[in-house]
C-alpha cells in the first residue's frame, strides 16, 4: 500500500504536465493554424506570439496543436517550436523492504523507536547527524557491519516523523522568452475595402482620391473611343489639339502602318525639320527656313522638286533641263515647228474659279500633238518656246539672206 501511494505521489504531477507549441523567435506577430498539414489548407486559427497552445504531435514538418472545442490544427514547424513543460517533482518517502520479508505495517512509527532497533541489531553505532531529521529526504542511517546483518532478521531505515515531511514544492512552468527576430513572411491579403465611384455610362473612371472616382474625358462606346467627344466615328477621335513629345529621342512624331507593312508618318527631328513620309520613304520636307522639298530632304529654294525644278524667292519657276536627266535628244525640224506654230490658236480666257482675272494662252485639247500633254489637260510653256525659237531662227536666217541680196544690188 505504501508503495502504491509513493508511486502516485511521484507520477501524478508528471501526468498533469503537457508540452506546448509557441511561435519561432523570428515571428513578430502570429502564424496561421491550418486544417491539414499542408500550405494550401484552410486557415482555422492563429498561433499568436507569446500565447502557447497545447502540443498534440508532429506530422511531416507540421506541429499539431489544440484549438477551440477540442479540435486540432497544424502549424508549420518552420515558424513554430515545441516547448517541453517540466512539472515540479515531489519526492515522497518510500519504504525499502528486504526481499523475502512481509511489508511493515502501514501505521506511522515514532522516529525515536527507530534508533534502538538499529542499535540492537548492529551493536554500537555512530550517532546520527543532527540535521538528518530536517532534510526533505531522509538521509540513510549508518548501515551495520556485514557480520551484523547476518545476525538480524529485519533492518529498516528510520522514517522521518510526519511533521518533518516537507511541503510539496509548487509546480513550475517554463515561460518562453520572446526575442525580436528578423522580418517574417508577409501575411495573407486583407479583405477588399469599399470605394465610392460616381460616373456616367461609357466613360472611363478618373479617380479623384484613393477611393473616390468620377467620369473622365475618355468615352468608349465599345467600338470607338473618343477624347473630348461622346460621338466618336473612328477607332480614336480627339476633339481638340494633340501634342506628341518624346523626351528620350531626337525624333518625335506619328507613324501609321498598314497591314502590308508600308508606313506613313509625320516626324519632327531636333534640326527643326518636319518630314512627311509615305511608303516608308520621305516625300515632303519642310526645314526651319520654310523651304519645301518634294522628294528632297534638304531643299535650297522655297519650293524644290526631286527632278531639279524649283521656284525661286522671286517666284520664277525654273525647269530642270540638265542633260543628265534627258535621253533620245533630237533636233526639232523646221517644218515641224512651222506646222505646230501655224496650228496654234491663241485665246483669251478666265478660270472658272476666278472670273475677275483674264489670261492669254491656249486650250490644251486644241494644240497639236507635238506640244500636247499625255492626258491633254495641260501645256508646257517650254514646248511652245521651243517651237517659236525654231521658227524665229529660220526666219532670221531668211532675213539675213535677203539683206545680203539687197546689199549686192546696191
């Protein structure tokens, strides 16, 4: 019976202790508790810093802990640790029995009777230490000589008086020390907040504040987009001016590319030159002086053509007449020139777009084939000049001949 009581007194505090799980030192706030030992499982609670939970077991890198209503959850072992709770052990005095002899009676025996028993069995024995009765656990009494043990039947250690038994030590618990560690992983995103947005159908939203919006100038009807207009008729229609600015390049402009890959563009470079291109080639160039080049990248006249013709600052049109631009060069015959000259019919007229100003010239549809344009819609003044020049040269030659004859008659 005494052995059973001693066993219960020794192990009862151990049965009431339980290990706990706390957050790792590197965690600043809390760690999520999940319904299963996997990262994607549902969150069923939180293991807060400084608030331990009862430890149940460990499964594949996850600590199982108790949560509300007797249920359990799992915390990642990377962000938590198990604290072993150590309960105070209260040692209870136990009887030592000599094998083969029956247990002593359960009644408490006076401490004064213990000494004579030992003394009678072993003869004179040293006096016990004075402080032996005050120790929490009884000190063993001096054992008899081996010869004396053989002569005695039962030898028992003296039990301390009941009044001298120390009070059970209070249970102790391990309190984890919280130390700030490095920044932990980011927590889950919070719930979406509310925002106030007022606007009109079809308009893109313009935020006036973090959670306040209204209609912008951009209108989208599902097919066309309008800026400054609610009735766009093209993919993009802008009611107002457009400014194109490129701070990271020497050229800023607008490029238009067809499905074939051909590109048209309007570009302005740092030399203050505006270029209009078509078919991926420069077609019109306007420099900072106002000179316009048609097919010429650096015009030297107010208007200059790629053929070499140009209009001077005085308004004189100069044809390109260089031999390098011509082929099949043949002299104009006198008879052809005279025939053309005789067929020309000079007229006086005014243009229908300007009825107040009269002009002299020819009708393109009525001139001879030799000086007519391919579409018979226009005339080249140089063609007429060439005919007149050839005829005048012939007439001047005849005049010279006649003058020579007259001089001979005289």
